[in-house]
C-alpha cells in the first residue's frame, strides 16, 4: 500500500512509562515502522480509541494509572473486533517473574519481549505480528464465513441477500429478512469476559443453524447480531420461525461454573415487496428499525414490519374516522384537484409553474412513508420520466 507513491509504514503503539525505553524503541523501529508512544495504559487506550491505523501494541506491565494488565484487559474486552483481536506484545522486566507472564498469557497476551531488548528482537516481533495482522485483515475482507460460528459473515450475507432479492423480483416470490440480537450482550461481555461471550455467540449460532432450511442463509453480522435470509418466506411463517429461535435461546441456559446463564434475544422480521428499488442495504436497514423497536419495547420478543406499521397507523389515525373534505387540499391558492384536472387535459405548462407550491404542501405526506414505500414512489416517478 502506498500514499503518493510512498510505501505506508505499519503503525505500532509502544506503551511504557520510561522515557528512555520509549526513545530507544522509537530509534530501533522508526526506519521501518510508524511508531506512536504512550506513557501509561490510560494514554495508550486513548491512542487506540482514536487511531484506527494502529496494528500492533507493545506494552510494559508496570505502569502508573493503568498498568499493562489493565490495558490488555481493555483491549481483549473491546467491543470492536478489530481492537479485541489486535496483537499485544508484553514487555517484561526483571521484576516480572514467570507468574507475571503466565497471568498475561491467560489474559490474552500474544507474545513477550524482555528488557533490555535489542533492535533485532524488537524488529522481529514487530515484523511478525504486523504481517499477521495485515494478512488477517485481507483474509477477513475476502472471506464470506465468520470464523467463530461458521455462519456467513456480513460480506457473505450481503451477497447472498442480493441473490435472494433478485430471485424474489424475477419470480414474484415472497422474501423475509430476520435480524436477531442477544439482549444485554455488552454487559455480559464485560462481566464474564471474551471466552464466555464467544461461547454464548456460538451457542446462539447453533440454535439458529438447527432451525433454518437448507435454502436459507444465516449470518453473524456483528458482535452479537445475526441475520437470516428466508427466500419464499411469508411474513407469518418467518415471524414464527424467529420467535421459535428466540424461545429456544431463552429456554436453554448455558452452564457457567455450575450456574445457569440465562439468555434472551430480540428479533425483527421484514417481508418487503419485491419492487425495483429494493436492495440488500435498504432491506437490512429497514429490518434493523424493526429490531430496534423490539429492543425498545423491552427485549426478549420478536416484532414484524407489519406490527410496526400497524402501530404507526394506530397513532396517526383518529379513533373515529372522519371523511376527508372533498377538494379542499390546497397548494398556495391552487387546489390539488385543479392541478390533477389540468394534468388529465394535457396542460402540463400550467401545472409546472405550480409544482413547487404543490410539492411543499405534499411533503408532510411523503415523510409518513416508510423506506420501502419511498423507493416504490421514486421508481414510479422515474418510469413516468422515461421517454415513450
């Protein structure tokens, strides 16, 4: 990779409270690596949060404010998978015995280097782990499978959903999309650690896999987020499937040190019309809105887009329907009905000059449309503008 013809250096973070050690490492690494430094764990964590280009971390163990153990813990329990999987090389000194190394290893240390280090050892570790990280990122970008669960990953799911949408459009078949989220997963992750969190994710993935058909596609698309594409899936049946998965997650607690760890999940189900404007992205975004409604409603439940639209309609419609007044909607001083009459007569010139006022008046109605309805309207208007 290069910038303006110059090779971009791999960025390495060195965290050490000794100014002498920071200067020494900077001198040894700077010819080959882009080195940023921090004087303690708190400063190091701020660097990681604000700089997505960092690929490798070297950290001392004994530091004020936040020591190397604390920094390592924050990295390994980070919600961002790119941070939590980052190579962390522990720099040990004479005061750090085998027990200290074992503790760091148990917490997820990637490698160790001992003070005083030389340039050969330091460069070797930086090269090895920077190369590993780059290769890992490339493989993740190319792969369509989530390594933890064996389900599709976000890239793989998006591609499959595109195919399912094309099939639904071509054959005028129904299609449902499901999004599931493990409730309170962040709290669970921080309370029990990455290993337990990974076990929970794999447990939920197994339940999902056991419930779907061969033609369906399930994926892990986030830390604790799953998605399912159900070609030919009608709304009620798809919602029923999602609710059965939710119920099984709730009914099968994990054994955590002899104590049951009970889990709940929330789900959103979207069954969009196969209109020309439907895309994988728009379907996922609209399904996410349904999922968010389920979470806001208290979690441990499944809602469908039909439920959401019904609830919106209940709010918007008066309790006793009132017949709309005839021909009283106006744009400025021009009645909408009069404009429609002119359109039917083919008098477009008379209508064109009034369009800005008419569209301004109709904007509140447009805002009431959901994403799918807006896409349908846009497609309809585009067809009207086509010649012939």
